[in-house]
């Protein structure tokens, strides 16, 4: 359970440290669950020092970090998430440190780790769900 922004920052730090390079992470949950906030803290954990915003209209933002490229994708407005493959998603995977997809669906991205954020009052319940060959990193 994430009880504060500091809890969210700590989760982001652990994920950024433990996820292997080239990981595809799906961020799911309702509007306002904290998906973009988690991306912001993951970018910071990887050493990015600029602003992080939702790519709702541009679809893809790239953040160069000392540890490699962080790719932030928002699939909310896409009628078919398969469009991301036509936009070059597979080109990012071998090169990027992490690819984070807000609103990504596991059936479209079969080898991914889903981070599901569910608001519970002011707190956020977090579930890490592996799909396909993805593994849940040890975060202890």
C-alpha cells in the first residue's frame, strides 16, 4: 500500500534499480491513480532532472538518463493499442533502459510487468503482475 508520495518515490526507486534493461512495464489503474507520478519518480531514480509530463496527446515522450533511455507512452487515446507497434515500439525495447506504457493492456503487450494502481481513499494499492516472460523483481 502506498500511503504517501514518499512511498510512491520509494517504489519507483526500487523498480528502477531492479528491473532489467529493456523491461516493458504497463501502468494500469483509473484516472488519478498515480501512473504519471510513478513515471516521474522512476525517471528521477534513473537520474533524469527535467520535467516529466503525460504524453496523452503526443503518445510518446523520451527521457534520456545516465542509465539509458526511459520511454513513456500513453495508450489512452488509441483505439487499437497495436498501433504502438506501427509507431515503433519494438525499436525502443532493445535500446531503452525502460519502456513504461500507461493504459497498456497485457493482451497487447504479452511479455510485460503490469503495475496496477488502485485508489483506496487517499492511499494506493499496488499489484505487480507478470505477463508472459516478465518477472516480478525482488523489491525487499
